[in-house]
């Protein structure tokens, strides 16, 4: 079974150099995390595999690496300045801000002062909250009169509901005035839309096709938490897939299934994944249909990825606001088309989190507990660890030579400290698939032992054959 609690993974991540609190020597910063030496390898492996999976191995996808700061008119046209916000309340006692929706129910507020009651919310709210046929009602101050503040436990000490924009605002240049206001990007998608004509002109794709990007985005979350599940800066991997309007349902279903196939490749059990249809009123302002792919985290079932049908909302708005023609010209018929868009969004940090949760195992081995990360081989930070049985003069030079040879082809670790059993356990904890042990027979028989992480089985292999044997194991 995977990790039963988040603490198991958080403790391992810090102890072994995957992820640790940012700015820790100064007391840290709320929900700020740094990826350590092993964490950055794991994260990069996922990024690179995703790019190979969805871009390089396909003939209908190209990529972008867009700027983080864009002209603020982009965010006005996209609706983020007006709509990208959460209703919040503030505790008068401890001054902690909370999502109004999270205090009342598990869901999202549809507009200022009202919330939408979907069937899944009714289970939490009860019928008393449903007051009209539309399933909406005004949020009133007395709604919070019997609710305890999650931070200080004071009851009913909340301000009125206010709308809180999630965009990070900053200033371009030395002047800090309204004319120099810009925003850190809240999503990657807008670059794909505003660069749409340049992509068409330079690579001449045919519908349907996608534009993919990876990168850091910023959201001024009210209540971040649960380790790297919700943070104010995080990495997304996503693409906008441009289709004819008549074909959107087919492609929506196609990409839904492909997201599940990818998650299986990541090592996530299908039993812990759920496709949640998001009803009208809870969807983003640009979406006509949205499915959240949810995961059973130790802290509850919550969103992992999202799949949205954005219609022609973005391209149409950018045409109107910019005055530029963003339509696609069919190369055969010369017909001018405004494509519709399917958007699969993959949170990279949440992918890291679920990969660690799924890979974490504790096993009984001869009366002792073995902690092991059973990461997919392609994802493991180190693919191989080279371990001389001791620091004997005959073993270390040979071990170093094998290590230096292997590092030309794969990412390796080298460790000669403590007993071989402790070193095996250390490599198990960080998910290294194979350990190569150089023992006292190795200088004479020119062979080493390769140990498998998952089965702990060992096989003797000639040193000259090590690279070929490993290549077969990783193929």
C-alpha cells in the first residue's frame, strides 16, 4: 500500500533531500518549498518524460517557452482581472484569511455574494441551504456565526465576505503607479493564444493540433497548505489543443483517457483516481465543460489535474481586444476558422506529490521495517548506486572507475560510508532501482553484484557487461 499519511512523505522528503522548507534558517515562509538535490532530479525527470510523452512522440503538438510577465491587457482580455478571484472572510481574532466556500462547504463560489449548490455540495450543506430553483443563495454574515476559525478556534468572528483576486500584482520599471502595473502569470494558456498566429505562420500545423508549455505560475492563494499540494508558486504542464467546434466532444473524451494513461505511467493506481464533472456555476469563467481528475490523498479526495473545454472564448476575446485576426486558414479550402480549444492541465508539483505517495512503501524484512520508494525506473533520481563493499584499497579504485564510466550514460550515486546493509536501505528510501556492489572477489573475477530494489534479488554480472545489462533493465 502507498503512504497512509502525508507526514510519512514529508519527513522522508526532508530527510533525504527531496523537498524542504524554503528560507528555513530565517524561519521559512508560509508554504514555501525548495526542491533539494534529489527532488530537482525527480521533478525534472517528470517534466522531461511529459514533454516526450505529449510533444516529441506526437505529430500534432509543438511547444512554447513563454515569458512569465505579459502585457496586462492580456489578462484583461482573458477575464482574469475581473473573474479570477475567490470570496474570502477574515477572522477578526487572529486575522487569518479563509475561503468563504471552504468554511461552508467543499466547493467553489460562482460569483460575488452567491454560491452554487451542486448535488455533491447538498450532501455537505443539507437541504436547508437550497432556497430557490436555481440552487443559489446569498451568503450572509450569520452563515458564519456558528463556525469555528480553523486557525484560532474562535467561533463566529468573521468579517463580511469580500472578493479576493488571486493574481500576483507587481510593477514594471522604477515607477510604482497604475501605469506600470503588471501581473505574474496565473496560467500558461494565454501565451498559447496570443502567440497563435506566429505558431501558425512558422510551423504551418493542420487542425487539430496542440501548443504545449511548461513553467512556473503564481496564484496568491488565500489558504495554501498540505505540503506541495497548494502553494502560491508552482509549475504547470499543459497544452491547448485546437479543434473544429463540431469535433470538440470527441477530442475531449480522447484527452480525458490520455490523462489517465499518463497517470498509469506515473505509477498511480486507477482505484485512487476519480473523474469529477464540474457543474455550471463552479466552472471557470471560460469553460463550457470541465472535468477534475481527483485523487484520494491522505487528507481527502481533491483535484489533481483538470480538463476543460474553453470553446473559442480566448481567441475570440483576444481578437476583439487586440484588433488582430487570430483565425486559422484551412490550407486546402482557404476557409477562415476560429478553432475551439480543449485544455488538459497537469500540475507538476501535484504529480510529484502523488508519485511520492504512491511509491512510498513500508515492508517487513526479516523482522525489520524497510522503507522503499518504488518509483518507476524512468522517474528515479538516481538510476544506479555504485557501492564498494568496504574502503579497501583494492575495491575503491575499481568502484570509482565503474561509477565514472556509468555516469557518462545514466545518473548514478556513489556511496562508501557505513555498512552495506545501511547503504542498501538508504538507496531503497530514495528509490534507486539498482545497486552495484563491488566485493572482494571483483578484482579477480572481474564481476560485480547487481541488486534489484523491489525484489532485493541479486545477480552476478561481468564488469564488461554491466552497461548492457542495465540498458536492458531500463528499456
